[in-house]
C-alpha cells in the first residue's frame, strides 16, 4: 500500500520530503527508526500490505526495541484506512420540468437529474452529502442498505431518525461505508417523494484489497427500474389518505428514467445501452419502483447473478430476475449473440388476487455495435420472454437460487425469538363519514396487529437519545397478540382492525435475533418486501402457508444462506431471518411497497448502547433539523 506522507508528518528535511512523498509501510518503519537514532537500514523489498506482520516480515533483519512496537502498531491500524477518501457532494432538492407519456410535469429531483446522481465510492470511504431543500415539500434522504454503524442520525427516515428538512432548510449526512461492496442506492424517505428522488450508490472494493470474486467485467452499468405517475405522486397519496381508498396505480414503469418505446409518445424515450460483441458486462439492477415488484429479462441473453443487496452470491445463471422494491441484483451478461438490438424488459409481479396493478411493460435496448439503429436500418429489437404477472413459482425459483458466496458462520445461539405477522387490514369508517375502502372502510396495514404511526414532535431517535417521554412506547409485541390461521380464507372480521400506535421493540446490544415474518390473508394477501434499516440479515428459509417450527426449522439453510437487507415474504407464506443487534440506535423495519408503509406496515427496533464508545450511538449532528 502506498500512502501520501507529506500531509501527515512534518518531515522537516526537504531532501527527505522530496524523496519520500510516497512511501511504503516498510519505508515508514525505516524513517521512524532513523528519527529515533537507530542505524539506517533498507528493507529487502517494498511490499503492498497494510498489516504490521507483513511489514516486520519484509524488514525482519531490523532490530526494533519492544517499546517501539505499540507505536508501529498504531501506524499499522492507521494505514488500514489510509486509502479511504472523504467524498463531498452537494444535493439540491428542487422541482424540475420533465416530459413523459406526452405530458410535461414538474417533478422533484436532485440537482435537476432524473434519476438522481450516481455516487461511486470505495469500501472504507466516508460520504459527506450536504442536502439543500429548494422544493415545496419536506424531505429526507435514506442511504438504502448502508449499515450506518453508530451513525443512525444519517439514516434518513422522517420522524424515525430525524425530523424532515423543511423547504429552504439544509442538513448534512455524514457516514462511513464499512465492510460493504456492491450495489446499493439512495432515495427520499418522506411521503412518496422517492417516486422521482433516487439514485445509485455503487461501492467498489478497496484499492489494495482483492477485486471482485468473479470475472472482471468490461463495463459496469447501473440499471434503475422506476415507476411513473401522470399525476403528482404526492397528490396521489394525499387523496388516498383522505378517502381511505387504495391509491391510483402508476401509469408506466421506467428504466433509467425512460419508459421505453411501448408507451405513447415514447419512441425516443428509450434507454439504450451500447455493447460490443464478445465482452462481458456487469449490469447493476436496482428496483426503485414505488409500489411494484418486477420481473426482468434480456432477450436471448442469460444473466449470471453474482451479488444481491451488496452481498456476493454463488454465481447462478437465470433468464429472469425478480426484484422487490428496494432490492438490488448484480448480473454478468456476455454479449454472445448475433450483433443486433435486444430488449431489456420489466413488468409487474403482482401476487395479490384482486389487487389492481400497473400491467404495462418498460423496455431498454441492449444495442450491439452493428449500426442497427442508423437511419434506414430499421432493425426492430428482439423481445424477451417474461413470466406471467402472477407467476409466484418463477419468483420463488429466483429467490431460492440465491446463496452466499462462501460458507457462513451463522450467529447463535438465539437470544430473541420473534414472530411478526405482516399484512393488510381495514379500519371502520368514522361515524358520519364516507370512506373509500371496501364496504365503507379505510385501508390499513400492520405488523403484529400494530399499525405504525409516525410521531410529529420529535423523531423517535431524538426522543430516545434525550430520554423524552410521550413520543413512543417500548411495548411492541414479540408475538401476535392473537394466534389464528394466518393464511386461511375468510378470516374473522374481528381480526381486521389493528391498533394504531408508535411502538418499538427494544433489543440488547449484541443479542442474536431470529425473526419469523408471517404473511397474513386478513385482507388481500400478497408478497411483502420487508426492509430493515441499519442491518443486513441472513435469510434462513422461506415457505408457504403458516410457519410451523416443528417441521420448518429443518428447512433452515445454516451453511450458506443469502445475506440481504430486504426480504420478500411470499404471498400467504413466511420467511425466517437472523441477525446480530450490533448497531445502536433506532432502526425502521417496513414493507417497501410505499402504499403499505403509508397504511402502517412498519415498526422500529430500538437497539440499546453496548459497553464503551465503540458500541454506543454517536452524538447528534449540530445541524440536525428541528421538527
């Protein structure tokens, strides 16, 4: 590892400064010994390592007194981070004119870009993002999948870890990427602003660590799947909240902000990805759609999955991906077909019976260097085969193919054995009112029969840190308050109506948590992509029907389960996840179908501080927005 030393140490001697502006650890050992009046020496060979043991092996002929070793060890620890950078970004949230589907709109963007800026960092880098809000709505930003170790103040969900940035205000998010590589993303976490406020967050390996555990791609391309409304999405959700009805479905899906040429007025609004025959490229798929899980395929091309949610996987080949909102999947694609034009297509996986959904298809074009799109050529793209919108088998097969790259040391024994039901429900309409839900009701959703309510006076994290009473309670149930046949037809109406409250579940630092997520059929059973902020977790098993520990524990993958930050709980089924509560703070868990979190399908874990500073939540930033 080469380090820039001149900014770190006042060497004094201009000759040494001129010669030693870039040195290896071995050279630094030499300089330290020289400065302490030990005999001058030179190492056998420079080496590229950040470890002290490697340094001493390379310079083993040097006699170093024992009292100097702690100093050298300190430098060694410093060098582990010496390649890390601090990246500064300015994000301006603003209204921007955009035309899609024949209509002009003012949408909310970051820096006038749709999708927003792609951020590329290395594992170990620190991000400093100054957000200025010039829009007319409150806003926060969430860095989806970033662990945020001890920096929950930078996580972003409004009224959970911070109060929103008001129009005209600003806030600086500062956090370090620790031990993560792959594709993540960032998005707004206020109301439905993330319909247009989102972008890719690409984490590359450290410069001096091993590179990807797969064939080095010729090129890397983010492919962001989105969802488009012909109306202002904020107006859509406000109307639904007012009436209690389900919101209007979207009018289109998009790939990198463009709907594709299957939609009206969109012949020129198609994302084109240029490729060359024979090369292998890495496509980084992100599902940023607001309310829809999506199937994705590329005509005549197989995809080799190598990572999901910024965790490497055992490579497996597939013709179809399924991504829930929030999920990412990295695939290698070899350009091994005749030079032509091939569609990348995505459309809904809609598992809920009788639930309205956007049944359109978005496209991008994988275009070989063949002149096929030149005027007069008129070569139509080849279209891929996509599963039917309700093909749960295809969705389950893709999920079952994911395995961690290596054998995993599964955390255990389990300290917290939790069982959470997730699903939709109905509130009775207030007396004298007319409501838009089924049979004059209001749509709702819950976890363990608690429909989550955001506070508005303080964020939950702020109330926890300052020990402010009355903002939340810590009595979220560890198991459903009423056990029943969760996936049965015609569930009793007495189970339809949850309790609306701001409840959190408290976890001791370092506890091993096993959580069964059980889908319910109280009303309109469907898949639920469940995301936990601040954590990755192992998916031990998934299945259909009611979870039964007596028979289903035997299905646990305790060898190489996939690690993710968002898990799809199957329609009328269950998933079991496990993680260690090693990140203090307040962490939201919610369905990433935003219509469901709007209805209350969310809760929060409060992870207590451990022992000492390194196991404790950092103090809040001075510019933390006030409510």
